[in-house]
């Protein structure tokens, strides 16, 4: 593989570029498969893979083999980012669902700010002025529109003033200390938010984001329905958003 990278980077060899795309196409299928769960029917897997290919090519263009970073690790983040950006541009979420998602999100943020802890379902439902049953129905609706992943910790440059450490290293051999400190601080805040989730929510977040399982695979592991896992995932992310209110570099509004 090293000889392909050398030909592509130093000689701008088009054939080497094509061979690298084929060699790493499995990364696109992996990322698209992981993100397909919860997408509406009109979003086809082929659409996700198409967006992912653009992310793969972008990662190849920006990747520097001499930095000693595994390309797979670097590329998956950009592939997922390209998929997210592509799906968002389709704007398939009805305005009513967006409003509902925003109201639930704000309820979680306000209740966390008021009480200093994660709110219960009863508290959120009361805040919204609906029954717990209705809240669960609304949560199920909005869970399909919740393109709010931990992967969405803005890895793309110049988003909300946060820069990806990998792409903004002034010294080709070292990470800028201020970027490293910012990244470490963000990781710790996210870890704290995860620790405040309940057991099922922590498990879903861990299996999905850290073990790489799809939501359907998690459903089989936990012996729950995929819709229930999707609901748990959505609720966990919204609770984390409440905990991380004001961290604009970490999340964007639905």
C-alpha cells in the first residue's frame, strides 16, 4: 500500500488514486452501514455510499502518510462527516418534526440547567405539557431525524470556530498543544455526560460509537426492538446535549 501512496502523493498518479479508492472502499461501506439505521425509506444505502466516496476522496487528498496516523482512523471520520452533510442537504425532515425535535431538545437543556442533573421522562413530559405516552411517541418520531451523532463533533475545518487537530497541525510532526488540550477537554466533557446516562443508554452509546455496532445489531444483543434501541439512542443524545449545553463545537441543532 505504501507504494500506492507514494505514487499518488508524489507523482499524482491517477491509477494509484483509483486503486486506493478501491482498496479503501470497505471503509465507505462500513460507515454507510453503521449510519443507515434510522434513516427514512427515501434515503437509499447507495446514496449514503455515494456521499461517503466523496468523503474518502477528500480524506485521501488531505492525508499525509508521513505523520504516522493510520489512514483508516483518519478517513472514517471524514467519510461519516460527508455522509451527514449529504443527507442534511436532502432536507427530508418535515418542518413539524424539526420543531418537535427542537422543543424536546430545549426541554432537556432547560431541565438540566434548572436541576443540575439528567431529567426523567416524567419531568420532560411535564415540561412539554404532554403525557409520558405522547412524549415517547414524539421521541420515536424525532429519533429518525436525529442526525446528532458523537461523530458530529465537528471534524470539518472552520465549523463554529473549532478546527480539526489533524488538519490544523502547524508542525508536520507534532500536534499543536492548544489543539490537543482543547480536544482532551472535549473528550472529558463527553465522558462525563456519558457517565450520567442510565445503564441502557450508556450501553447503546458505547456499543454504537465505540464498538462500531449498528443499531439493529445492538437490538439483537439487548433483545429489544430496533425502534426501542433508536429511541434509547435519541434520548441519550438529547440528554447529552442538555449536559453539554453551550458546547457549540460539539453539536449542531437538529
